[in-house]
C-alpha cells in the first residue's frame, strides 16, 4: 500500500496529533467507511475514546491520496 499526502493533510495531522501509522491503520482496518463527494471516501477508526477520520481517494490500485484528517474527537462513554 502506498499513501500520498498533500500539504493540507500534513498540516491537519500535525494540528491534530495524528501519526502516519494511525492514518495507515485507519485506511487498512476502518471501523466504518463513509461515502464522500465524487471519488473520495472517509475511513473512520476508533482508538479507545478517540475517533480519527481520514478523507482519501484511491487514485490507483493500492495507492491512496490523503486529502485531510478530520478532527480526532473524544467519544462519549
């Protein structure tokens, strides 16, 4: 699997303290995948009380372009 990041996604990852490993895990083993606009999808993965959403597009087989990482939030318990 190859993952490509644009500047926006890198900025959001830094702001939200989300690692490349977490992005990869979210795409590979999502808890849920939501349809997006046009060709993109949103992978959702829960890490304990945190939720990470990665908006991406599969631009070639096994090659993903990451558009943004949506705010990792704390889930209610």
